[in-house]
């Protein structure tokens, strides 16, 4: 039994790993568009330091999967304590925002506390993300931080996004908001308070460790962009520019809106649902700066629309292999939509905007402090849970289930899945494949 896997990101590699020992499986071909596997879990070198596509921290509520992932890293890992801040009007507020209200100006603090305690939206149903924020946190916290930050990261208005990203956030107790406003800083989202990270090599070390477990049945075909998928009487024919593959079973870990585009003879409703899915893209900008002007925290959320990036991370925080003496390395993240004005800017123009942002937030005093700069664009970053997402994905899942194609992975399922969810789903997908064949 030959299996074809489209996409060699974490989903494709982990699926192959979970399938390879089944005696019925004789060969697994992983077809990957880029010159190396890893997808969003790749890392690249900036100034000799391995950096990710947005720092990938290892955490999970699912302890079984987390332990499995950490075992994969072997000795190459260490544990760190989250140290994230929100940069709000020149003030550092500990993340999450509602737990550190005393750091705000008196006026902003009063807006947050009053908006929370006298909340006119509390008893309405929340039909979209913005309504959810207003209902749970009130106008102050929503308008000062949640709304601008969410607009910035998604590049999509939260009034047109559904609540599946946020619906598990509990409403803070009145006394917690009062304690936070009075000066007590409370740790929130404690399942990610401690996280692990590879000691060396960035997150790529994790996928490389996974890939090193693949046996001789598995072949990764890099630089192999799939451009057509055809169902045969008894299997599949998949074509890339210079090669064709046939197999008995097909699993797709490439973005499902690409699959709906290249799938021969697709039903028009599924094709239309694929065209309607929304995601954003990301630019990662790296800057080595000569002076440390901000202490030793890790990540800073920046909701200010005048600063191009929504998050800036101090890479040095991740350990000695991510630090060069006498300098500080920052990773800045900027999401964009296809067709955005900023997306059309040249690398030089973008560089100017990023450095301007660094200066605006006080992380550099002038452009001369920036010693080196790298910028990279990646076409898939975050799934947008727009109001039609559930309906569109139900249509697509239903169609590909009927075709007996196994959808796997983050964009393979078009869900906001972190590495732990991807690994856990790959295990389940492997099980399903073994059950049907
Ligand atoms: C900014 C950012 C920060 C993140 N931070 C974290 C974090 O802190 N912790 C965490 O656990 N997770 C994090 N994640 C999520 C994590 O990156 C993903 O869950 C995981 O990498 C998804 O793996 P995947 O294989 O499903 O998808 P991908 O990595 O997207 O892999 C899909 C693969 O398909 C290939 N492909 C696409 N089209 C074709 C084609 N036509 N033919 C062949 N191949 C094709 C792509 O090149 C890619 O290799 C983050 C993600 C982002 C964007």
C-alpha cells in the first residue's frame, strides 16, 4: 500500500512517522514545495543565530503530546518562564492586559475598571469576536487594547470574526479586576506560563529530530510543488512540475484552499468554499541592535497602529545560543493580507518602517544602533475565523471525506492549531488511515 502525503511541514512529517511502521504500508512519498521540509517550523539564520517564523514555544494542555514532543528534542531543550509585556502608550503592562491594570495611566485604568464593573453588554449573546470582548471585558479593556491589537494581528475586523478563538476565555472575577487595578499583578493563562524551547537550532531542531526517525519506506521529495491531484479508479495521481506520483491513499497537509484549487473535477460548492477561506501572511523582520534598552523580557505586544509590527521578541531570552555578546537580537512580526498597501512595499521601504517602529517604542534611539537587518515573507501565518469559516470548512470536509482524502495539519484543516494540536491530529489521522485501508 503506497501513501502520498502532500506537504512536508510538521503535519506531513509527523503523519509519516506515525504510519511508517504499519506492515501494510510499503512506501510513503512526501511532496514538499520548498527546498527543505519543516513548513512553519523551519528556522533560518540571522547573523549566525537560528530564528523561527515567529518564536515557536513548546507548551500544551495535552501533557501526553507535550511529553512526546519534548522527548523528540532529547537533551536539546530547556524550560523558560514566560515574560511577556504589552507596550501600551509607552508603559509596560504584564500580559494578559486585564491582570496588570495598575500600570495604566489613572484615566485609562478608570476606563477599564468602570467599563468592566458597569458593563451594559454583559447579558447580550456574543455573536462575533468583538461582541465577545465587549461582553466579557467591557468597553475600556476592549477599546484600549483588545480591539486595536486584534485588528492588527488578524488584519480583519473582529466584528466579522466568530468566537471560536476566544470562547473559552473565562470572564475575570470582579475582585481580580479590582486587585489588578490596585497594583497586584496576577499571572494569567497559566498553561503557557512555563514553556520549553530547543537549546540550539531553533524550532527546526524539532522537525529535524522528527524527520530523523523516518525509515527507508519514507521519501521526502523537496522542491516538488504539487499542481494537480486526480482521483483514479483505485488510487491517486499527483503531479508536480517535473514529476508524477501514483499512490493508493492520499493525505493532504497543504493549505486546503490550494487543494480545492488543484483538485481535478472538484464539486463547485467545495471549490467556492475553498475560495472563501481567509488567512493572513506574515513578514518576519530581524534586527541586531547595539544597545539593550529594555531589560530582559521576551515578547512585547504592540497594539499602536503607528508601529508596523504587532509583536516584538527579544531572541536573546531563548538562551545562550540565541545571544551574541554586546548586541541584542529582535524579531518583529507583521501580518498582512494579499493586496495590502504595505505588502506591496519593497524590502527597503519595509526595513525603514520596522526600524522606525523600533525607535518609536524606544528599543533603539536611532537607526545607527541597528547593526544588521533581515526580512522574510511567508504566505500562510494565521487562519482567520471569519463568520463563514465553520460553514465553509464543513462543506470542504464533507466533500473530501466523500473523496476519501485525509486532511491533516494546520492549514490542511484550516484551523488555528499549534504544534501540539498538529502532532495529536497526525496521530489520529494515521489511525484513521490504518482503519480504512
Ligand atoms: C507566527 C507563528 C507563530 C507560531 N508560534 C507557535 C508557538 O509558539 N507554538 C506552537 O506550538 N505553534 C506555533 N505556531 C504554529 C505552528 O507553526 C503550526 O502549528 C505548524 O507548524 C503547522 O504545521 P503544518 O505542517 O500543519 O503546516 P505548514 O507548516 O504550513 O506546512 C505545510 C507545508 O505544505 C507545503 N506546501 C504548500 N503548498 C504546497 C504544494 N502545492 N505542494 C507541495 N507542498 C506544498 C508548505 O511549503 C509547507 O511546508 C506558530 C505559527 C505562526 C505562523
